[in-house]
C-alpha cells in the first residue's frame, strides 16, 4: 500500500480547506437569500454547512492526538460524503447545483488516500447519490420530484460515471504525485546527506582549504585554515586574497595555476603574516573549481603550515653537521690527547729538575694549569663523541630532579636566586640515571651562569600528549640574559659557546643524551627575558619501543 508522505500536514490542509469552503458557500447562500434568488430552504442548507465547519474545527483539534492518521482520514472523507449528500438533498436533489461537491470530495480522497481510497470514496459517493435520487418519493418533503424518470436515470448514470472517472484520473494523478513526492524527498535526503558529508570532509581535513571566486574574493575557509591564518571564516569571507594571505604569490600566478589542466599543479611556498602578527611558512597549491557543466566557477587553494617541517629540516641539517664535526673532532681530539700527555709529563719532570723559586715557576704553573684544562676539554669531548652505552632503568623523574637541586643548593648561589619546583614526582621514564642526571645538571649550571645577579630558576616535569603519543616533558627555565637568534642556531654544536670561558661541550652533551634516549629537545629564548629548555622523553611503558 502506498503511504502518503506527511499525512498529518495533508489532513490539516484538508480541514482548513473544508472550513473555508463551508464559509464561502454559506456566504453565497446568504447573498442569494438576500436578493430573493434562493430556490431552496436556507435553514437546512445553513445547518449542513455549519456542521461541516464545526467538524473541521473538531478535526483540527483532535488530529494531534489521533493515533492512526489513516483511519482518521477515512472518517473525515466519509463524513464529507454524507454532508455533501445532505446538501444536495436539501438543494434540489438531481437538479441541485451543488452536485460538484462530490467531485471535490473524491479529489481530496485521491490526494489523502491515494488511488484505492479515491476509488472507494467515489463508489460511496455514487451509491449515496443514486440512493438519494431513487428515494425522491420517500423524501418528497425534502426533495422536489423530477419531471421524468428518464431524466432521473440519465442524471444518475452521468454523475456516477463522472465520480468514477474523476476517481480514476485524480487517483492516478495523486498516486504519481505521491511517488514523485517520495522520490523528491529521497533525493532531498540524499542531497542533504551528501552536503553534510562534504561539509564534514571540508571541515575535518587537516590541510587548510580556501575557496575563491574568479575575482580572488574568498568564499569559504575551513577549520584548519582558520587555525593557520588565525582568521575566522566570517571575517575572511568576502575579502580579497591579498588582504588575508598577503602578496607572497603574484595574482597572475594564481590565475594561471587555476587554469592548468590535469594534475600538473605547481606548489608555492610563501610567508604568511597571521592576524596575530606571527609569520608562518606555507606550502600552497591552487586548483580550478568547476561547475557541473565544466565551466570555471572559482579557485580552491590547499595549504599547510610548514613550521614543523622547516624545524625538522633544520634539525636534520644540524644533526648532519654535528655528526660530521663530531667524527672529525673525535679523531683530532684523540690525536691531541697522546702528545698532550707526553708534554705534561715532560714539564713535570723538568719542574723537578729546576730549582724552586726561580723566575720560571709562574710560567711552569700556567703551562701545567692550561695543560690540565685542555686535557679536561678533550676528555669531555671524547665522552660526547664516544658515549658510554646506555643502561636505562624505570626512574621516578621527580627523584632525579630532587638530587640535582640538592647538589645545586650546595654551590655558591646568587643571593637573589629563587628556585621553583614544578613537578609532583609521579612521572616515570626509562632513562640512564647517570647520563640523564648529567644532562639536567648541565642545563641548571648554564641557567645559573646566565643569572649572575640572581633571578628565577624553574624546573618542572609533566606528561603531555604529542601526536596521540604520551610523553614525559621536562623543562628548565631561567630569567637570565637569553640567547640571540643567531647563536640559537648553533648552541648544540660542539665547541660553540657564548661564554668567554665555556668549552661548548655541555649543551652538545645534553643534546646527544636526549637523542640517545629516543627523545627530543626544544629551546625558546629571548634576549633580556630568559631561556627555556624543554626535553621530551618516552614514558616508561613506551621507552623500550623508542
């Protein structure tokens, strides 16, 4: 059985239409009576129409509580047929001018109940009309008799045939309407689902997407693009490309890229000044956006923030540079160490043979001191270049940090130094205790040397999630002199130091230790404000995989 879509709305429309029709017919009858042209009793006619209007109001009130709308529809249409029969009976029977109301009822039945319901109501209307005409004798008080029996029979057949033909035609049209309505509803749902799917894809992509018209005015911006540019979509839509993304790419290049056929799309790199003033490197490609007929409708740009990639490339270059320098310097240091030991031994023998208190004692003391210092630098470098094998153990990082700070407090510290502990001692990582302790110690010593007049040293640890992986994060921050951007690129290189007496091995050793543990190190510094070193290490349960 064909179900009528949105039957509740159709029944409400039917009740409203019935109410309006009853009011219109009642008004027409009142005018005819006023003019003296009414050929039938007005009171029964008015009562029938008033009953139809009252039923319409009742139907409108009862419909929300109706459990079975289809049965409710049958009840309305059967009552409509009875009301129309009464109106026809009171207004002349076979000669009534209101016989057309049966056609309206049959048409309404075809719309509400589809073809089978329409044919059933048409048959019911035919039976009621036939019974009305044939019973004219019994109803002589209400219906004026017709002139001839032949005319009565002809009227019955013609009207009955008309009702059935209307039922068939209107039923066919109604059925086609319902089928098309359902097909349209299904297509609308599919279109809505497709639009929702496209919107979900558009907003869920990790890459930034920007849509533009042919005048390079922005028409759309997805969530990733909002995060990269720091512009909200509502702010950017309607503005020109240059006002949001700058002039890093000439407009002619954008127009040319949008008209390239096939997959030979050029990728551009540019510097984007975000709304907050920060600059980020972007990699972007442009694609033509075409309509369903293949016409060029706009341009779409796909872009990514290259900051992490640029940092990774710089780290790789730095790692290659460090590896090359390390191999070369390790060989040189090894070759220097042997003759240095011979020189130190020879000077000690010479010291024993020379008389004490001579003018050369000070020079010999300087030579021995500098030899020991040079030997210590070579030793530290060899420890860096040829590290001892790791012996990682699950360690409570808070306990290691407490040991470092305890040793630090026994040194001569600036009087205005404040040490802040920002860890709770619950994080555990799998580290080599000796080497990890040495790395933290080196960072703390550097922080103290950057604050000769005092300041704040902050040491903390916590668990963070990075790319769906939980890691231990340890930071050492100071409020010292900071590091200039040029020196920041070389601080992990051996023998590079910003301190006059520094060996340049401490931070290189820290870098190597953290890398050996499968972690990474990040440094942020601003001259005159301070420096923060952040170490990220695998947690104890994932350190074996690292």
